[in-house]
């Protein structure tokens, strides 16, 4: 984690970790062309991102979240 981690609460650090994990799962679903799974993960990632956004933009940067979702085809 960067020097910014000292200004984050434990909850924010956990949410950032969850966001990174969900991004990895989404990329795996994308690679497997599992569109329904990818869509569900996108919705979960968006919920985490919304919580992070409510806590401040610094946390979003720490999570590396890019705020891109995929539409289910």
C-alpha cells in the first residue's frame, strides 16, 4: 500500500481490497467469456465503488478502481 494508507480507516482499506479482488474476478470472467458472471461482478464492483466514493476520492485511487462497467449483451 502507498503512503496514503495511513489516512485510510480499516473499513476503507478493506473496501479497497475487495474492489481489487472483484476487478481480478471480473477480468477472469471476461477472459472466460462468461458475460452473466461478468455482469454480476460489475454490479458488485459498482456497489463497492459507490461506498468508496462516499468515503472520498482518495480511497478510489488507492483501490485502483477505474469505474468501468460492462453491459450484458
